[in-house]
C-alpha cells in the first residue's frame, strides 16, 4: 500500500466514524452542521466514496418532517428553476447556467435561486440579463441562516415551477432538505458538473445530466443513480471568430500586453490551482521545454496571476515569455483570445469548457490526457497527448509550421456537438424526457470500496491546492515513522515540481 492509499484509508476511517456520530445526534441543527462539514471534508480530503446513502438518508428523514404548504402542486407551465449554491464571475459552472437559459425556448420562463450567495454584489450581469429575457427572477436565500427555514422557502418557490435543475456545490444540503420528501412532486434534474468528486443529491435526482461518458460510468458503478443522460457542454459558438480579427487589433493588444509583435501566442485559460504540479505533471516546466526549442513564442495565461508564486517565478525565469494576467471578465475575453495562434488545456487538472471556448477561434488546441480528465469531444478531435513529451513534440511542430494557421480539429467537433443549435436540440431532448413527477431514489452504498488510481490522482490534486498537505504531514508525524516522513518530503518536492 502506497502513501496516498494509506492516507485515503485514514480519511475513510474518519468519515465512517463521523457518520455513526451523525446518526446518533438528536439535535437537528447540530446534525445538519456536521453533515455539511463532513461532506466538505470528503470533497477536499479524498475518501474512497463518491456518495453516501447514510448521509442522504439522514437528510431525507429531516426533509420529511418539514411542514409543507397546501399549494405545492400549483405550478406554472413551461417554467424552469435553476437552483445554484452561488453564481460566480469566473469559471465554467455559472457559464453553463447562463447558456442553458439563453438557449432554452423563448416561451419558457427561467428563474435562478441561490442558496448561499457569498458575494451578493457579484451576481454576473450575463446571468441577470438572461433571466430577465426569459421573464424570470433571481431569488437569493442567503439572508436566511436557519437550514430548515431556507429549505422550506426553497421548497415553496420551487413548487411553482414545472422543471427543477440543480447546479449546486457538492456540499449543499439545502436541496435535499427541500426536495427529499414525497410531499414535493416537481421532477428534479441534477447537473453533474463535479463528476470526479464526492457529492450529495443522488437520492433526490430523477434525472442526472452528465458531461462525459466517464461520468455515466462512475454514476452507475458507485453512485447508484437511476436515470443518466449525456449532454455535451454548451458553447456560445457561431461564426468562425478567428476571421473577425484584424492585424491592427492584434498589434494593438500585443503592444498593450508587452508581447513582441512577431511572437506567436500560446493561450491557456483556467483557475490557477488547475496548473499546480503533481507527480511528473508540470505545466510550466513543459512550456519552458517548448520555449527551449522554439523562439519568438509567448504564453498568455488567463486565470493565473503574478500573485501566484509559481507563476511570478515563471514570468521572471522566462523573461516575460510566460505572461499570467489573472482573471478576465467573461465579456472581455474576446480581446485576448483573438491574438492566440495555438491553445493549451490546463493540466494536470483539465479545464474542458475553457478550451472549448477558446476553440471557437478555430485555432489548434492540445490537451494532456490524465487518469481523470477525459472528454469525449477531445478524444474524437484527436487533440489528446498521452505524455508530456508527446505534448511538447506536437506543440513544437505546430509552432514551427503553418499549422497554427490551419483549421482546428476541435473547432469541427465544436460545431458538431457544442454549437448553439446542437445545445438547443439537446435541451429540447432533456425537457421531452424529463420525468413527470418527483420520486425518491433510496439507494445503498457498497461496503467494499476500492481505492482506485482515479481516486489517488484526485487526492494528489487536492493536496496540491489546499491545506490537505498540512493534514497529511500531521498524519505521518503522528505515526512517528521517520522513513515515511522522509517519503513525505520527497512527495511534496515532486508536487512543487
């Protein structure tokens, strides 16, 4: 058994013990707080499970005890309620909701309800505008602090809508409290945006909407979902955007960014943690190796900034050839994407939607295939590289040839599976197969859980991006095993690249 397996087993023991404690807790509020904390622990400190029947059953029991209004069956036809934990300015999660609403039939009403919007003033304008165009409204429940009261309010509002779509965080307990009862009749779909992580919601999902085949396989094997479908990610794809840019625009933007006019531009876009090195995966070092083989190339990184230490050092070490510019508002992305000659997906943590958005500009794209992050469209477009060496070779060949000016294979797949028209058709399909009435899925978990390489990889990613590293170090020190402690520091050095 390796170090990571042992750490995951230790987390499993903590999880199982906490579950038994939660079962015995008689104070409802304390029980709910404990469930939420335990789920957060499970998301950020890897355990072998992808779901928990025990935790969901505890929430279902509480849900059934919440009093309901007598008008729960009076709903408005052609109305959709999108339930979100929070809406953010950045990231693909909120973009999906915006595009879902935008591309839905014009005769539908679409509203959004936020269960825990931390940054109240930062609800994206695009989301607000799309909701307004569909004659809906945005409900914010973050002012309600009591779990039961918040769930009751969500239940009452949701009962007025024909369709309920969950776009929630993994640890959001409010939807299960609201919909975990036979008293609630409106059907519920769960948008599975975090298919590789532990999440709550299996018991209340009449339909699970997945982004990739891998997710469907995980659901069937580990989560015991009852109704799965596959819908490709939506991209606001129209005409070939690359043809809309001018040489003058490119020169102006390059000058503004301090990029030499004759330099080719590699673009990458993702949250900073998605680039954190683990094992032998190291995005920045891979780019440096490409730079050593090709002159007159700049990497423009959207998401990472000089506030991130590894990117600040990378910028300095490459004499500004690696240029991190931080988060960019979605409405201003076009300015930067139009100067790109080639695009790289983030790794070791892929950013599917970001690369699809970039591919609208019909430029060559490359992605590194890992144990966890595999998208059907990337496979069909043949943009995956199996190793970093292959990634480097393909990138160098593209940059040294005219291939950077040729049509992108991913762009063709984008038009086929991710275009506005295709997404509209996919949404019609979703509404047509939507279950007519909400039913509970009382499932059970297998006791014999394997610690797969998939789970180990996710664990390493979590270690690289949060305080799990400190917890792992503490765990090993408690064992008073000097050999393991030495292994720990070797492992951390690998994470740092």
